[in-house]
């Protein structure tokens, strides 16, 4: 059942209290995040998803992945199961009706504990693991989200009660049609958990060369199994994933005017400045020299 308009309006009002202007706001030291945008974005923002549940009570956003994409608003909720490159753009927002998104990070260890309760005989086999799940918004989850933000706003023993309310939301998520697939995020030694381990390593060592065989061994998988499941989840090969990481970090450094183009190229792991410029232009649609000038 889709959320009631009154509940969506209430959640919007509550989130506005934590996001007084456009931006991304941490709540309770990162327990939650609130995102606000008061206008449609002309350009896509390049970033990486983090395992999380996203609820949008007002406005809309489009997200492009390595293959395909989707748009979501108050009728949809999104679960990011892994750290993957995304290109996002707010498509519906205005100063009078800003875009709001509540982001609830997913802790794999805690999710595993809940999976054991929801599926005491073992989680059923879901469909092929993916990095993103998009489904219909849940009226009960939106009601729980309202109570969650109300607890924090009222400072009603949030340290004690907020974790329980988040657990309630995760329980309902695991009971949803995508529950069996989402459970894989928290199941130890699942393909999702193993690939996520390798993604984390790549995020930490994006500037270093690596061998796929060694990364597969680090993840605890055979090379063929690792390659297949890595591509199932990210729609990329490990080398393609690393390239996107390098280019996104390079863009951050260039737009921050921290160092010049050649130094940026070498700092993120490239050995050829010309190759860096070609791949940067292909990824972002603008040459690095022009990107620096425009920012």
C-alpha cells in the first residue's frame, strides 16, 4: 500500500527541520542523512552510492548506473546494496516545494542479526544480486520514518529509541517483496558480502595497480565466480570500476583547484597524462582543462 498524503506531508515537514537550506545533512553523527534541493539540477552529480535505504516524500530524482537507470519519488523507495558509481540529478523541486530525501545507512552486521530473526530457517534464494533495488514505497515504512524523525526532533531518548525504530524499518524492508535479495547484504559469506569486501578495498586503494586474481582471493572467491558476480552487481569489471573511482577523485581534486592536471593524473594512478585526459573527457563529457575553468 502506497503512503498516505498526510504521512508524506508530515515527513517532509520533519525533514525540513533538519535541512534548513540545500545540501546533505548528517543527523545523529551520521545515523541518518537528510538531502535537500530547492531546484531542478541541470547537470548530473557523479558520486558513489553507499548501502542505504532512500525515502523521498517530496520531489523526484533520476539516477543513472553503468547500465540503465531509474527515477524515484514518493511512490518509490530505493535500496542501495553496494558501493557503485552513480550519476544523479534532481528532476522535480522548487523553492516552495523542495526535494527531500531521507537516507538510512544499512549496517551489514546489524542487518545480518535481523535476517536471522526474519528468516530463522535461512533466507530464501533471491534473484541475481544487484547493487540497487527499486520498489513501491511502503505506507508502514513511511509511518515508521515519521516516528523516527519525531523521536530525534523531540530528543525523546533518541540514543535508546532510534536504533529500535530503525530496526523496525529494516524488519519491514526484509518482509517486502525484495526482502530475500536485500538480506544478501547482511549474510556473511554471501556473494554480495564478498563482492562488497572487494569494492571497499578498491575504494581504499584506487590509485594502486592490482591483479584480478589477487582481488578474487582477497574476496574469498574463484576468479571466474568473482568476475561474474562482480559484474552482476556493479555492471562493470573490476578494472572499469577502478577507472571510475580514479576519474571521480580526479574531478574532485581539479574542481577544488588542489593541484594541476598532470599532478592530478599521476596522483590518482595514471602513468600517462594524455590517456587521463582522453578517459576524463569520455567519462564527464568535458576535457579536464575546461572543467577546471568552468569551476
